[in-house]
């Protein structure tokens, strides 16, 4: 059994590899050759003021690679106001750190074969998912990219977008000037052939953009209907970043997984603000069309059309993550780690037993 670190994952996994592996997995999923275990969030009260405890689990099996993955997160969550907008923030309460783990099992022997933190792979697989949608939905000549958000996930979105299209110009906006300026400087150093700059407001960011990507922790809409111009492609990393009114203005909308519009499943009635929030949101409101939209796997497999006209307005809603992504990319990373001798091997008997359960 091999234990890897986030540094190992960063060293072993590139964005082009992540995109290629996920595209193969989505094609198998569309054909019924892969299985996902639906995401479940158990939310309960926390002893900290204005916070709650969230235990998240998701999984998936990819027979092609003979693996089953289980991804779990154990978090203390708060919803602070930032520049007047509510956000979802994980607090590092495990000795100043966060807890997110992926367990990879062999579907041939049943053995646990790998454990690694979810952080580095999480950013890459979210970015890759939106990058795959961009590849299928954006105009071929898209060269100007706007990103709303300047945090951890925004970096993954930028990496994936630059794999999907040869963008020449990238504009970044987020409410905190120091955050967006830092992000732009770091990104410019990493991608010297692209003009990357921070701007002072969202309107300047999206003006004339061919692709607009939202990557925030916001719990309210950040993509505006006024930004829907002929030929533009939009995407988000969570359902709260869009609303039905915006989607109604698009010619083609694709969602990640339609079986789960959103993830507030198991909420204790006395968990502050969340019992009611479970039923709120545009995806639960009368008149929502969520169930009508095709899934990314169908798009990848060619079951549904992407952009049909240059002037089409397209949108990808990355509404929820799936554990199957960790099975696909995790199997690749583990195989590369074994070949490179990276990580730490620990005794298999620590994670198995000699009694019949």
C-alpha cells in the first residue's frame, strides 16, 4: 500500500494528462462502463460560533483501470460576508490544516492500494472538467479569457483553459485587489507567453471576452445575464455562481452530472441556516430546467451536440464533483508513482484483517 503527498501528485500529474484521462473516463461512463457513487454531505452543528461540521463522501469504480475510489472530507465550515456576498469557507481546524483524503482500492483483490490527500488532485480535476467542456463548447478562435475569482480553484481553471485553447490574453477579477494582483503576477510568471493582468472590476474583466470562467467560493450568482454576448462560452465550478435566468439566455447548456443538482442531502434540523438552505437555490425553484440539460459525458461521447454556430452562447455548469474522477486520475498517479519509486510503502496488513467480517 502506497501513501502519496500533494507534492507527489503535483510532480506526477500534468493538466494535459488529467484532461486526457478524464475524457476517456467520461466516454466509458456514457457507455455504462464506469460507475459513480453519489456524493453525500452530512452536515451537523459545530461547537464553534457561526459554523457547522461537514463530512463529505463520494466514490466511483472504473473497471478499465480495475480501481474503486473513495474520497472523504472532514471540515469545519463558515459562511462569511466578503464584499457583501456570502461565501463558503473551510477553516483549517486540524492543527492548522485541512482534512481531505482519497482511498484507492483494487477491484481485483479488494485491497487498499493507495492513500493520498485530495487537494492537488482536486484542483486539477475540477480545472480539467471545465477545460474539457471548453474544448467542446468554446469557439475554435477563442483568444481572450476572463476569470472571475483568484483563489486556488482559479489557478486550475487557467491551466486547463490554456490547454484547451491558445489564449493570448487573460484578465482576472476578484473583489480583493491584493488577491487578484498576486494571482496575476504568479500566473504571468508561469505562463510568460500569455498577457495576464488583473483588472479593477468585473465589467472590465469580461468586456470582449470569448470565454468567461467563474471560480469562486461565492454562494450567490457571480455570472451576469448582461454578459451573454453572441459567441461567448461561460462556465462555473458550482451551481450558486449561475441562475436559471442566465442559463435561459444560452443556446446550449451542459451540466456535469444531472442526477445531483446540488449536494445538501443530510442536514440536521438544528444546524444553523442549513436546514432551510437545503431546499433553496434556483435548481429547486419552480421553473428550473436543470433536468433538461445534457451531461458532460454525453457531450464527450458525441451523444449530444456542442456548439453548432459561431454566434451560439454556450455554458457549462460544473454543478457537483464525482468520486469517479478520483478513480480515473488516481489510478494514473499511483501507476506513475510506483514506476518512479515515489511515496511511502506501508505494510498491507495495516489495512486488511485475518478474520471474516
